[in-house]
C-alpha cells in the first residue's frame, strides 16, 4: 500500500513556508571500479551490471555463458558518486537526513568526504543525520565492497563452528557463503537461476529536511472484535520531534464511505515518539470485507489521517484500508492423528490454490510496473488465489503487494532465509532485527498478506541433516535456529503485527513443531502443517506417489521454455541436446535426464533427421510432460480436501513450484521469463477452476470426484463420455441424475470398473479410447471438460494427425480472448474443426502431442520449445527428492 505525502505546511507569522522538503537523488550518478580504471555513468535506482550494459560495455548478462564471463563484476569493489546542489537554503532547516530505501548491499557512505555510516543489509531502509555536514553544494559517495568477498570474510571470521552450506552444488555455478550476508540469497545462484550478486543503489535515495517534527512512518491494521462484532483500526505513526518544546495538536481520522470520523488530542515530547490511535467503526455501518480472488470483491476504503500540530504544521496521509480476518486453523481431525492446517478468510475455509513467486529478474531495475501487472494478472487468469513469496528472493516492491490487494491474490510471505543455516552473532542479529521490524511496518497494512513464515526449508535442512552435522553438534545448531527464528523474528512479528499468523518455517509441522521445541523430528509430516514434495523418478501419472498431506506448499516438475524465448539468449550452435549451452543452462542436477525419462514413460520421444526439429519437439514435449504431471498432482490434492483415507487427507492447499522465471532456462515455472505462458499455465486455468470434476483410477475402477470452491450449493449433472481416438462422436455417453454439489467440498460422484466401462462402450480398449467428463446445468457448462487417459499415450491406437494451425496475435489481446472463451458459461462451440477427438482433447487442453504424429511429421505451426540436454545417468538421479528449493 503506497502512502502518499499530501502536504506539509507551517505558518510562520504572515508567511507560509514548507515544514518539510524532500529532494530525490534519483537519476545519473558516476560509477567506477576498485582501481579506478573504469568509470561510467549509471542510473539510480540501478546496479553496476545494468549500467555497464546501458553503456555498451557488456552484452546482455543473460546471453549464453555471460553469467560466467561477467563474474568479475561481482568480485570488484565499485563506487557510486554524485555531486548536486540543493534547491533550498540549508540554514532554514533544523534537521536534514539522507534516506536510502535500498542499498545492495555492503557499503560505506561518505557525504562531503565525511563518513556518515555503513550498510550491510539489502532489505533494510537507512536514515543518516547529515545536518552538520550538508551544504548548498554536496558530494556523496557509496563505496561498495563485493558481497561475495564480504560473505567469504564473514564466514572465515566465524571460527567457533562452521555454518553450512559453504557453497552451492557445482551444477549451479554459483558463489559461496551467501548465508553470511543479508542479500537476495538466490543472487549467488539457485537450481533455476544464475549467479549475479549485484552491487548498487536499488531503491530510492533522497534528502529530507524539516522543522518542528517529521512523520517517519505510518502504518495500520484493521482488527475485528468478535465479541463486540465490530471493526476497529489500529493506527501507528512515528515522529521525530526536533522542536525543543513539546508539540501539541489534533489528529483527525476519516473514512468517508464508512461515515466514520474521529478526532484525537496529542502532545509530542522532543525526540523519537510514537503515536498510537484506535479507531472504532460503528457496528451499525456495513463494512464490506476484502475477499480472495474467486470468493468475492476486493473492496477497499479511502482513509485520510490529518495531523494539525502547533505552529500551523499540517501533515496529511492517505491510504486504502481493507477489512478482512485471517485464521490458521490447527485442530484435531476425526479419524486422523495430527492436526488440520488450513486458512479461514472472513470466517470461511479457503482452499489455497496457486504457486510460488521468485524474483522476476536478477536485476531489479528491469522489473517494471507493466511486467508485474502482466505476471500477477496471469495468476488470477489461471484461477489462482495465492502466491507464496519464497524466502530466497526479496521482499517485493510496494507495487507488487498493491496489485495483490487489488487482484485478490493472497500472499504467504516468507522472511528472506532459505536452504541454509545462519550465524547468530550479535551484529548479524541486529541487522536482521532492523530488517524484520522495517518490513513488518512496511507490509502489514496489506490484506493480501495472510501469513508470515520464518524461512524456507531450514527446519527440514537441520532436522533431516542435509549438511551431515554430527549428532553431538546438533544442539548448537538447534539453539541458533531457535535464537534467530523464535527469539528474534517471531518476537518482532508478535509485537508488531497481531493481524495474521506466524509459522517458523516451510515446511513445518505448525503447532506440533512448537510442541517439540520449535523443531520437529519430521518437519515434512503428512499429519501436520505443510509439505514440500518432489519425486522425478516415480511415474507422475500414478497419484499414489503423492503425499495426502494437510497442505502442499511446494511440488512440481521441470520443463524448458519455448524456443522463441530461448533463442534470444543463444546462438545456432547451442540448439542441440548435447551442446555446451544446454548443459550449462540446467542448474538442477540430472534435470535434463529426469525430464526426458518422465516424458518417455507415456510419450514417444521425437526422432528426426533434422537436429533442430528434434531439439524443438523434445523441449515442447517437456512442457507437455510438466503440464500433465502437475495437473495429476494438483487434482489429487484438490480432491483430497474433504476425505480421510488411511488416516490421511483434508488437504487444503496446493501451491506448485514455481510461477515465474528469473532468466531463460529450464525450471519448474509455468510462466517463462518475460511472462509468456507455458503449457502448464494453460492447464492450471482448468485444474484450478472453481468447479471441477476430477477423474482417476484405483484398483482398475474409474472414479470421478466433484470439487467445489464455491460458497453455495448448486444442482447439476455429470456427463461422462467415452470416445475412440479417431472420432469426434462418442462411443457411449451417460448423464447422472441431478445432484446437489455442496460448496467448499470434494465428493465422489461416479465410479465404475474400467472393464465394465469398456464393455458397455462396444469395441473400446484401454489403448483405443479416452474418457471425457464435465459438470453442467440446463445445458450450460459449469466446469472445464476434463479427460482421463486409459493408457499411456505412446500406446494409444487410432491417434490422427491434428489439422490445427495458429496465427500469432498481440499477446494482450490473445490473453483477453482466451479469458473470454475459457469462461465455462460462455463456451458454446469449439472454434476450430479438428479431424479427430485426439485433436479436440489437446486443443482444449492447449497441447498437441508428438506421439500422435508420424515420426517425420512437421510441427512447424506450433510455437515449440527448446530441448534439454542429457545429464547424468538414471542411476545418478536418486529417488524421492525433497528439494532444496
């Protein structure tokens, strides 16, 4: 929520002068390297890599092997400098501060050649008093130290015991000791991203001058009083009072659309002061609450807060206020050990469906408003309601959370710690405490944020002994873990934000983790909390390999991005399976081989005499494989929401890994770098539909469950059809009696032994037929048409070449058109005329299969995607991999 400073005025005698001025230092700065041999202009906000590229001194950092070629940039120590003249007279101001909203990361700051402070945390906001050094004409320098070298020095200085991991796996081609620096953890590399440890001023920098007093920050939280059944607003404002005498006055808080206005008398003593206000909304006023996407409106109310202080000083703030409650429900479940783990929004249980968010670029100055809106609009267009902001990236910019508020996207917000143990020396803890306190104040007014989580996978890393710590040494690391996440971060969250729950980690066992002393023996239990699950060897079409857990917050499969995305950062010699580039771009050990292995279980791998054709077709097939695998797993979680089987179930969340890409490379993402939809994202639009029939087999019996995220019950029918692959006409069809689908439940609607189904449908065999099914009422579709394959598609009989062509359209218009035709209530016909059911199935699912084409068939009309190169042998791939995400 962006809070706008409207006006600051003071009346002095008969004249009027501003009581506060802000002068931005954005724009052109000078940048030079450590030995002064390279000097260039650079933009602020920005980073060194971007400046070098803009001056034509380096290529695009993502081109081919430039992540290695440009490693020298991150290892140098750069200096940012600027000379400027202030547009106001310094002598008229009692206090002047230098404000740095974001510095990346380790720097010493000189103002007029006087050292005024240092920075060591990318996620903190810094304020330095420059009253005694500022002049009309000034110079400023930020002397950066390489974050890579700094992290190595800090690790070496930590001599009492090692704090693992030292370095990332070699396949990631990254830098070491990232856990010793408070910086974007994935900037040192990850299993889906490059190593670009940037340096620079990545957010706003400005001069602030003021008299009497100054509003440093302003935040608020809506609180619902259950007993009184009324809403209240807790407002907090922090002042710096530079007057030698107390400053009195009034505060007027107004929310016009709620017919609410209240006045308060305040008196501010000299120094740093906090004002806490409590605003009551009359229970006679109807307050419309904020709802997640698909569950209601995202109603907000304009609020103004006016401070009328002595000396004619007026300070006015405006903000959008949203009202919603969130509860994390952990309670016993009949027929199952353990506890539930689900969220209630405004008292209604919500199944969280969505994905995990990573930084949209290695270089944050390239993340535009347009890109953010494109990516987040794609979230709601795919029927998602939740994103998890993953703990190895950054606390996102204000606009990200504003858009989530506007679009109804719930945010699971990690603190920025991931896949590592961390030091707990006092200097590190002090930096973390400042970071956490600042981020809570900045973000807590957003209704979209529904939970704080202390870290990503660090409880699991510790208790599953990822780093081979001896049993006798483990208590030292457990103590550090509790110190950081419980005694510091949790303490600050409980003190600063009572409006949403906090958990120490993800995955975690929630209340059970607390009961076990903040670390569980098995943090990935199916009976408590959330789980992360990855398995690249088992057949992903077999739903029995997936955990029937309370909440799946990470799971997924890799694919490659489309060729049109990849070719921008590669050359013709790179376009083959065995190219150095194809191996270099894959940062997940064995990832290329795993994709081809999984695809080969059910599809014919392309064979062509044309290497480029094979390259494109195979990578296209990785997207087919990924989409079908994630569909199968997600539908399993969705149909498990209302049942307990073998003491497991009541799954209430499915967030696949991952939504977006940081560069052009193989990954688990459904959106390619830049926002283009992979096949998985089109599938997600269906498998996250609010009303969905889900089909599966168990012991040779075919079942269909109905899944509803709706708040109300609806009467409908289920239609089940069986087709041969070479005909549009169904071999047989049946429609159930009308039934009432209860809102917020998943129930069994249909079951039939597969042998009886095939016998009833004439000459059908598993290989020659496919099942389709949908929910409808009064001849109107209420759900997407879903499909169940009775055999592997490489064994299917009767597949025909689909006669489908495509025309490239404006992406924005195309997205809008797809949203229109994908609305079940608007679907009346299929726009194309496929030659067979095989074409119709995959046209509606947004895919076409190489297995349905002759070996030499051309797929030139499709926008194909590039191929993965072969990695290690299958023996090296392991079994059930619980990822270090």
